[in-house]
């Protein structure tokens, strides 16, 4: 029998096809551990949803789901996981340290006495235009019954240059455990972003959309920006506060280790729902101009606000 050889032109076509870079967005699940979001074949973000309460250490590592954001090359997270300074701070995460449900007090920021448990993905979608997934998360009380049910929708779209990532997190919380008060303070509650533990604290800066801004007193910023350094690279993140979010929201945006974000208070009747939506523009490099930020804030929020004076701290 004669040996079989593929024509050279066909071999070239197969080789070229195998080496073609992936285009568009894709989701890749590691069941029980994490869900990766890829853009053009590179990991853009990783949703960490494992839950293992079998030992004290594994519980501490997995007591809340969160989103890791990766560097531009898709090689490593630029956000924080377990351990380090304030081990409960992780990537993009949600929590309140002072919750009252049916007259009982809970802390689902430091995760004392109960976990946030990913139960299932309700939806997943990815194509050339973007990607999204919906995680159903139960916020547990001190026993076997949830006190809140959360539907966390994370959406990725093509980012406007110089940003390399646009991420929206929309969380809908249902008061399944009874009448609920979400309280606390901007340091320990809300939807927030935490850079990696190795951030160079002396180089962290924040920009605010107001002249003579005072984040400890001001309310309802439409956006806040942070720039921080990891290794020899600078990263900037713009946090977009959707106008449909609860009013009188405060922002924690002054810690040198970089945890920042919005604090939203709410009172919910039993089975009532609250939705919070926030966007994140991620840039490798210094913070873009206020004009650029306001342009993309308007596009996100459906507003036409002029470029404000700013304060950098």
C-alpha cells in the first residue's frame, strides 16, 4: 500500500488554520471552580465560584464568589484573591457588613457565620459582540436557609481604546428571608473593586468628577477613577455608577491599597428586590482624560452630562 501524503498546499492551510488566533468572546468553564471569560483567545476575567466548607481553610478561600480581572495579556489577575491584607476583599465583589433580616443581624462582608454560595448558572452567552453570564447566589444565614437570593449578571463588551476591558456587574437581590435592611458604611459594604495585594501603596491615586471633591462627604458620583501600580505596570480603573442605582450613595475611594467602590443602602420588604448596576473600564497605563471618561460614562448611563472639573487625590 502506498504511503498517504497530504498535498503541501493542504498541509499549509491546516497549519495556518490551527495557528489562527481566536476572535470574539468566549466562556470556558472549569466546573465547580471558575468560569473564564476570553476575548480573542486571552483570559480577560475569571469568575471564582467554588464553595468548599469542608475545612476552615477551604471555607475561608471559597466563602464568596467574585470576579478576578486579568492583565491585558491575559496572563495573571490584577485583582486580589484570598489571603493578604483584608482577606475578605476579592476582585469585584458584593457585600454588606450590617444586614438585618427579619430582625436578625448578619455580616456578609467579612463573612462571619455564613457564606455567599453560587448554586448554578442561569444563563451564558458569548459571541463576537460580547459575553454575559448569570450566577444564582444564595446568601446564607446562620443555618441552612438563605436570607437573600442574588442573580448576578456579569457582561463584557468591546472596550473603547485605550481601555482593554469593559465589564458590567448587575446584581439583583431578593429578600427571601424576610424584611431586610442593607446598611453599614462605605468601607465595609456595597459593590467594590480590590486591586491585587502587591499594589504599590505610595503610587495609588484617585480622580473624582468634582472640583474640591471630598469623597467622605459627597454623594452620588457618576464615576470615580483609580490608578495603581503592580510590578512595573500601571493600571487604571473607572467605576461607573448607573443612574438607576439607589440615591444618596457614598464612595469609598481613598485607601492606598486600592479597594474602592460604591456603598448603597436599602430597606426591602419580604420578597422585594433591589438591583445595582455598575460598569468598569480597565486600562493598562495612566488614567485617560476627564473628557474621555465622561464620554463613556454618558454612553453607559444614557446621559449627556458635560465634562466636570476634577480632583485628583
